[in-house]
């Protein structure tokens, strides 16, 4: 961010404001961690602050301090609409286009509140007065830390803020292993531990609170794993019937796509998850090296994200979606075999 922008934001925040903070639809650890981290920081400025999520999120994020105060737009629409239209400032975190806020899109677009985007996805839209966008960042949580630092308030980071930001950096970097993890990321993580983030407890809260059914669903997914060695690709399918069989809950499929990528010599992994209620197949793509799943998702699956992690959707049947995926692979053969 430019110095003048920081100065203006500092000025803006120097008096009491009504503030709304919004993560993307189907919020993940980075979305919830960054919104709550910023929430705790802004509360110190005596503002009226509300986090409004488009919809619910997995149970393994529900330990975060302040989480109980998050409003869910799909369940609390009226109350949320009033807060959004009355807001002086709206922070949009961890997304790059208003349609990523799902059914909140219209309310956000209509609000006259000053919009501030903090995000690390590619090609940000131009809806915010202040846009802090950096695709080289590991996570929006890392950016919220830097945002607080730019405002000169690092000393205000307490254990609550530190815990939320730690959680989001950890989940978005695959526990500090993705190429987006830098020495700066580790320095910030070290500082967050110094400021009270209980790293071991946070890992436990997020990764070691599985239900038995979730592990059985993982077993089913691994049984469904298909490998296409000629394309250096692997994919997993989960039908609605299989999800029902293992009593699927939001978040249960998180991370499963990465198993495909853990195979030797595989550089592209996909998971196709049938959602009969929405009438779509939800797609997650992951890659290694320079192969851009962001490009693949934008071109073929109505989605996007980052170079090595992207999401998308298909309105075809589960089988037809898989067939489409297989049919486009030959056009990527050169790129896949160059990795
Ligand atoms: P996931 O596969 O875990 O849903 O998403 C991987 C990454 O891609 C995340 O950073 C997520 O925010 C982004 N992403 C997921 N779905 C979409 C989508 O439909 N559009 C865009 N632009 N990004 C997405
Ligand atoms: Mn993120």
C-alpha cells in the first residue's frame, strides 16, 4: 500500500466508525482467521465492529476467539443487511471479486461504506477505494499482520489476534510447506508465538479434531483415487451418495485433494465433489511448480484462485465433469511434462 493510503486509513480509523468485515463464501482458515484477527484489532480502536460471513464454515475453525460473534448472512440476512447498509467502512478479506461473497454480493455493492480490500488472489477487481492486494503473500492473515504493522500498531497484537492470524497462515501454507512460505512468513509466525499464539494447541484444534466418519470418508476418497501417469495427474471423486453414507459435514473434504499431489511424479491433482442441493460439482485443483491451476480453472471450470491452488464448479454431472477434465488434459501435456 502507498504511504498516502496508509495515512488516509489511519485518519479514517482515528474516530469511532461502524465497521463490517467480510470473508469469502465457504470461508476457510485464512478467511476466518484474517477477519477475526482484524476484528480484535479494530475493537481496540473502540469501533463498532461486526464480522459477517456469507455462510457457515467447518467446525474445526469454531475454536477461534470471537468466532461466536460472527453473523452468517444466509441465516441472519435482515440484521446483516442493516449493518452493511449502515457501515462507514467495509473490509473485504481473502477474496478478489464481490461475487466471491455469494449471496452478499448485492448488499455489498449497494452499500456506500468505504471499501478496503485485503487479499492475495490473482487479478483483483476494482471495487474498493483502498486495495491492498499481493499475490506473493502466503495468506491474507500475513497481510493483516503487515497492515497492522503499517498502521504502526504491532504492539497492539495480543494473544487473540495472534492466534487467529497464526491459524490462517498455517492453513493457507499447508503448515508452512507451500512455496508461498517465505522467511518473512516465518518471522511473522515467530512474532505471533511471542505474542501469545499457542502453536501446538492451534495445530491440534485444526488437524486433530476429526470425527470417525470423516476418516471413513477419507478412506472412501482414497479408494476412488485415479492416477493418469501419462498426464502426471491424479483425481478423486466423491458422489453425493458417498457423502451421505459418511454423514458429510462442512469441511470434511478439506485437504483431501492434496493426497493426489503426494504421489511421486504427480504435478496436478483434482477432486470432484457432487453437491446435489446446489446442482453442481465443486472442484478443487492443486499443482506443483509453475503449472497454473488458476488458469485451468478460469478457462474450464468457472473459478480461479492461485497458481498452485484453485477452485471451480461445473454444472455437468459428476461423470461428465470428470470426462471433461480428462479430455482437456492432452492440451496441457507439454506444461505438465515440463514440471
Ligand atoms: P479450494 O479448492 O480450497 O476451494 O480453493 C483453493 C483456492 O482457490 C482458495 O484460495 C480459494 O479462495 C480459491 N477459489 C476457490 N473457488 C474459487 C472460485 O470459484 N473462484 C475463484 N476466483 N477462486 C476460487
Ligand atoms: Mn487465503
